[in-house]
């Protein structure tokens, strides 16, 4: 928050902090030892020293997502800064790659500058290019299809399943041609695609799998974490993801050969055993040591993030039960173990804009689902009829999903929905 940032800039972190040092205006002290006003809430100990701070969830604008950052991230970031290893080499890079791969049960991790380039790098490392087709779902963020286009391949768009909201194995197999080289299943909103079945189809047809796990850290299908079914898996650590490095991403693989090629292409195509020797044109897709330092601290707290988001979704499920017109996401098959990226619901299409506007009037940010790829001008020549994706893109709403979302906040949002939908 701005008060803490100002205090840090002035050097306050070099000495014990007291709440009075960072509060810009008078505040009332609650009986439980918290300052309370329309701005930050500061927790203090018996001597008045600051021990924690958070925003007042109903006193400020409530974003749809917000990173959960703590002293652990700040400690690591300062350590990386003081080490002077602030670019793409350093201990935190290696630690983050190793630990994130291990947490997902994968052998190799190759950290990159963002989630989009992790997809781009995966496609390039697998040799996907002009003349190749890559199958993608219609309901996804544009990065999934953009990277296919950027490597010169042809995206083939397919509709999603009405229960999982992800591509199905049947839809994937029906779209395969003699030119199909890869498929990119997307675990949208933390809901896992049917990867055992998709992997079986891919093996039969000799098709590479690149799982887009940007929104599904920790989700599982058929007893295995998402990503483990891939030749290369892609993760994003953008600020709105379950865990973050600010910007950032990673490619995971169990193939030492793919990992070596991913690392070489990430670093300008330079051979690691012969500095400044380039055998092919690569990329500068590297993550910084400072980003990785944040990621290491976030990974230590990943289970807390997952539990918190699940609890937020449970609050919405209880509060929205019985509100006419609100539909919770369909229950998934027993093989699926989803996680919550964004809590989400669907509503009548003609009411969605009014709901978004009414929440905005109360300083609450709710967002529509992604537009289906086939509906947008950039992908018109690849468009196909995708009725399930079209319906979801017109009716879906993402709800605020962060540690600011309390039962009181959910009650306010539910009341807005009840009023608008009744009207």
C-alpha cells in the first residue's frame, strides 16, 4: 500500500516501524488492536509497533484479483537486490525452477519472462512452425492462439465441453488432420481438462501435448497434477494468478532433451558450452533473479493461497444459492480436482452489463469471461462454430477472488445480484 511504500522509500525499514510513522491521517483504534478508517487497517502490538497491514475491503475499490504479498517476498526481493544479481542469473532462478518443477512432480523447469512466452518457447522447442496445425480451445485467453500464429503454425479452434468448460478428447480427435503436430489443452479458471483421455488420443496420432496451466496451479486430473501429461507444460505467474512473480512464467518437462533445447532457445539460441556461439535464432525470454526471488517465497505459501481461494468460492456458493438467474459452475466428473483461480458464475446474458455496472457503482470490480476466439476479428479466418464457448463468453462473470473477500463483502455482492436480477 502507498503508506508502507512511502515509509520504505524514506528508509523506515532500516529501523523498527511504528504505526504512527506510516499513517498519513488520524485513525481510530479498535478494541482488538487495529486502526480503522476508510483507508488501511494497521495491526499493532502492545507497544504500538506495526506488525501487519491490510486494506479495508469495504473502504476502497475492490479489484477482481490482487496478489497476496508478505514480508517473505519482501525479504527475498531485498536479498536478491543486495546480492547485485538482478538480471537473469542468480541462485533464486535455479531454486525457483527446481522447486516449482518438484512441486508439480516434473523433472525440469525453465523459467521465462511471462506465461505467453512459455507457450511460444514450448512451440518453438518442439519444432512447430509453418505447415503445422495446432489445436486450441475457443474459450481461452488470446495468448494461447497468438503464440501458435507467432511461430507460423495454423491454429485449429474447437469448442469446449459444457461441463468442464475445457476441450474434450472427442472434440480434439475429430479435429486432427495429417498436418496436426500439437494440441494445447487449457485448464480454464482452474478446471482441469480430461487429460488421460486427451493424452491417449495424442499418443495414437503422434501429436505433442502442451498444457496451458496458467490458471490452474495445483489442479489435478485422474490423480496427477496438470502439466504432468505434457511434452511441455506452460504456467503463468502474472499478478492475478494463484501465485505470482509479477510477470513471469515457466516451462516444465520430463525430457532432458527438451529442457536443454528450451534453455538454449530462451537465451538467444546460444550454446551453453560455447559462449556467444549461436546455431539458430533464439529469443530473450529469461526471467530475472528478482522475479524468481518473489516466486520462491510465493511457492512456500502456495497451499495457503489455494485454501484461501477455495474458501472464497465456498462463500459465494452459499450466498448465491437461491438467487434466480445465477448458475454456479457445473459439478465436475470425479476424476477432476479443480482449484479456484477466479470464483465465477453465469447469469442471463441480457443482465450481465447491468450487474457489472451496479457492482462498479459500489467500487467492486467484476469481469466478463474471455470472448470466444472465433468471435474476434483477429482470428476470423480460423473461426469455427463454437456454440458452448459462445454462450459461456456471453454469460460468464468472474468475481473478486482475493484475501480481501470476506463474508461481508460477499453479502454486498450477493445483494447487488439479487436486486439487479429481480429487476
